[in-house]
DNA sequence: AGACCCAGGTTTTTT
DNA sequence: ACCTGGGTCT
């Protein structure tokens, strides 16, 4: 039987409450993941069938971790039947089975962010929206926002008096029509169309409600309207829905997360049991008090007060440097000193910053000081042009209606299909509404083209047909991918696309690496891996986890943005660039979003287990100019008695006799 | 088709 | 300062 003894009373209550709506307010470091996994284990032990449980997370990483911990906790249960997945992959699975109800086919492809942007530009062109007016980002965000908030184009038109409303609505409609013609769903659609499906087809919904009788949602503060509505719909009359999250760590409002989901949950589900986890197992009380004091300024939050049994701990220290270079050098010196006098390794330390551009001077200073480091979230392998091209080739074979993929690779490498021919095809596409690849099979269309171009198009089309046949049989996926890219002259063409010999070779190596990743995927899944599965994994899986080279992660200092640090912890945390307009960011100040920025600061502070050091540069270079800076308001918001503002030298002053004794006694106990 | 030039934009990031 | 994308010229 499951032993809950080492859980605290609130955690136990959360675990035992399996029926009805439950809101678990899990403050930073309060053992949330344990609670979730124990709760699932508890349900399984109490007769709930694994296939009746749905656990939803935001990231694959979180889903993997949960699955892993469940496996350890309950090795005997058949975990394959239990749905632990991200919102997107869950919805994708539903749609693969049901999407025909909505007029797509189950071979639908997934449009990524750059497809979305490209298509929106195209639609803007169609509508004759000139550049001077509203820009691509406006429409991209506008459409995404509308989708996330369940606004139809009709509603945009009628609800908003803004002069751009009608334009946005029309663009949304056209954009969506294009996607549908190409049998593509964008990321937002995966969620939205699943919700539409359920709302429009009660019988389908009933099947899913019957299957998923117990629902668990992690990081609920990050859900948007569609996501909360999806879960509410699925929970139905049973209302067995448990959401876990921390409103104080809601830092994704800017991309559609709606904090009111977690704030209003008890009002939306009458009779909600609320369990607040306040015992923190991570940090010293100085850190918790400081964080709590700051976050208390925010209105509209669920009250909570974190505490721990780890003692008071050292005060927070704030240092100032003249400029960003010296700030970076200061941090490097401090790290050297700390590793020297304490027993902490580089892996115990992380440098947190608000914006990515701040990494530069730190890379330099750490390298100069011979300190190993790793940067989280550096630009990814899969963003590279040659990889996206390779993926576009694959997408086209899988979904021949994917004009976006086709146009990307039709003349990559150059094969004599110029702008003229491409325009021509687009024209036909507009008139007939048929996929371009299909048009390329029509001699009526081809006779309009230059003979050379027509021949090239014919050749491309027939190679695509061959590939489609090849991939329709199961097995040998990586091999087939290699053969296909080769047959399209893509591998050979890389040398022509990229001028320098070196660059061509490097790009080719990357593509080969990509083929290898397909082989790895195949090895993991087994011989039954299909192109569709691989593409789906590619679209819905985060880059960093696809290639795992975590070997160095343990040994180096970690550099990462505060956003990327959510969910992590380190004994030593350095928050750098504590300047007004940088953190909080100036954009958030203009937009009255300082509350979210304050939550971001709260997240940063609560990453620290033992020691928190913050720095500021008095001057900072921005683009090509230097500016004087002001200290961040968040520093002023910290409780005075918990913060010290030492001079830089004080950090490096010789150790006192007591400290020396201390170090030696620690060493003695360690080696005795 | 490919080299070259200029304008615009540079918070955070998942799926 | 620096990169990207789009436009133009050869």
C-alpha cells in the first residue's frame, strides 16, 4: 500500500482528494511533483483504472518527468494505457482520430511559427495591406490571441470598435481558409479545433468523457482560455478535475496565458476544495521572506506564506559594477572565490538574466576565468535553415497539400524553377483552389510554363510521387529519408546553395545529423516508426530534449533567462542586470504589466536554495550607445533587513579566523 | 540566379 | 552593433 507518511498534511489532503474539483496552490519548492505523482498513484491504488486518468502538462519535459516518477512509484501498473501528455500532443492524438468531423483529413500537417508568419504575410499581400500600416506581428498576435480567447472573426468584427477590427477579422478568415485548403493546423488550432470538435459533436465528446474520468492539469497558471475550456468540457458533469499551479509564478501572460483561470477556478467550479502548499523544501527563510514580501505587493493573488525548516540563512547581497563588462567580470571572480573557499561546484550555480542579449559579456568573462558554463536555450539546431528545408521536404511527402512546404523546397536547391513559374503556379492555385503539387501534375498547367521549367516541375512531381510510395510502407525510416533527400538533389545541392566550401560541408553535416536523429527516433520507437510519427514528434517536441548532450550540464555554471529557470533550483543564484527598464523590462512598464514582471522576479528569487546575489551595472550599452542606469525597483521592494549592499571589495576580503576554522572543520567532517 | 545594399528591428518561449 | 529579409542591380 502507498505510504504517505513523509508527505505533510496539506500534501496528503491533496493526494487523498480524488473526487470533485480540486485546486492545489503549490508555492515554489513545495513538492508539487511529488503530490501529483502520489495522487495518481493513490487513485490507481483505489481502483481507478489507468486508462481513465488524463494528466496534462505544458512541456514534454514535465510529462516525461511525471511518467518517470510514476513508473518508479508503481512499477507494476501498465503505464502505457495512462495518458500523460502535453496539451498539444493530447489534442493532436484526438484530432488524428476525429478530425474528419471538421473537414480535415487525418494526414493533416502542423504549421509551425514560421509557417504561420509566412502565411500571414501572404494573406496581407492578397489583401493589399501595405507595410506602412499594421505589421505582421500585429496580425500574428491578433489571430493567435483571437484563437486563444475563443473569438471568432465574426465576434472580432462585432465586438471591437477599433478601426483595424474588420481587417483583422478578414485576415483571420483568409488565413484559416488557406490552412484548411492545405490540410494544416497551426499550434493554436490543435487546441481550438479539439474544443470545436467536442462542442459540435456531443457523441464524440461523450466518448472522451467516458474514457477520461479523472483529469489532472499541471502549471494551471499558464493555461489560456482554450485550454481551461477544453479541460472543463472534458470534465463535464463528473467534475473530477484537479488543477495544480501557483498564481505567483504566472509569467506567460504575454503569450496568452490567462491568470484568471487559476484565480477564478473556485468560482467556476462550485464546491472546489482548495489546498495550499506552503511548506517549502528548497530555500532558506531569508529567501522565502524576501520573495514573499515582494510578491505581496501584487493585488489579486491567492494568499500564501511560504516557510521552511531550513533556518534563516545568509542575507541577500546586492553588488554594483561600473558597466556590463565589469559586472560579468565581478561575477566570474565571485564564482572563482566561492568554488575556492566553499565546497560548491560550478554545477551549484546559475546566472539568471532577463534578456538573452545579456549573455555576451558573461560568456567572455567566464571563458577568461576558465570557468566551465553552459547556456540554456541557445539558438537551436532545428531552427537552422537547412534543417527546416529538410523537414519541409518530408512534410510535403506526408501531406501533399502542404503548399507552404512545397514552396519552400520547390527551388531549393535551384533547379531552374524561377519566380515566374512559381507565380504562375500560385495563380492557378488561387483560381482552382487545388494544391500546387496536384497542379504540377497537370499538362494543361505545365504547357503555360517555359519548357525547361515545366520539365523541372514534372521531374519534381514524379520524384514526390515515388517518395510517397516509398514512405507508405512501414520500416527503414531513416534510410528512406536519406534516400529521398538525395533523390531530390537536396544533399548534393547544399554545396551550391551555400557558397563557401566550408559552409556547404557544415550544412550537409547538419542535415546528416538530422537524418541520424531520425534513426535514433526509430531505434526508440521500433521498426514501426512512420513518417507521420516522426514529423509529429518533431513539431511537438522541444528542441533541447531531442538531442541530449547533458554530459556537461552538471559540471558548469548555468546561464539562463529567468523564464527558462522556472522549475529549477540551485544552491547559488546570481540575478544580474537588476536595473530599472531591464528588469522590470521597459516594455512591461509602459504596458502596465509590472505585476507579471514582479512575478518573474519572484520566480528568480525562489530558485535559490542557499545564497542569492544580485548585481547591477551603473552604465549599460544598448545597441551602439551607453546609458546610465537606475537600480531596479524590485531591489527597493525587498525588505531592508534582509539585504546587504556591500562594496565589491568586501566580497573578496580575507576570511576571518572563524571562517577559516569553519572551512577546516567542514573538511574534517567530510573526510573523517 | 546570384551578389549586393539598405531599412528595420532587436523581452521573455512552448507547442 | 548586428542580423535578417526584401528589394534591386548585374
